[in-house]
């Protein structure tokens, strides 16, 4: 029996455009903010992508930057 990724069963109404996560950290954060109802939803979407990519994530530092930018956009200081 073949092992599947847990994320295959996740249902979502938001599907990023192809190449969305290949943009700059600033563009990713701004795009998430524009397409999310809340800070939590934007951060959850970013975390989901990061977790789904796992070891195959290119440039992890860019995604940490995107998290920092998201916090700033929403006026958070976590």
C-alpha cells in the first residue's frame, strides 16, 4: 500500500496562482494578505505551503521573511 501525504485530503477554497510562492517574500506576504480574511488565515496558508513542501522547500529563509512581513502588515509583533 502506498503512503500518501496527509495534505492530499485537505479541502481548501483558495488555490494560489501557479508560481505564487516563487515570488519575493514581500509579494507573497502582500498576496496572502489580499486573499485572506485574517492574519491567522494568511499565516495558516503560508505555514501549510511550507509544511507541504517539507525538505523540498527552496529558500526557507524567504518564507521566514514572508512571515515577518505578514506580521508587520497586520500590525503584529510576534
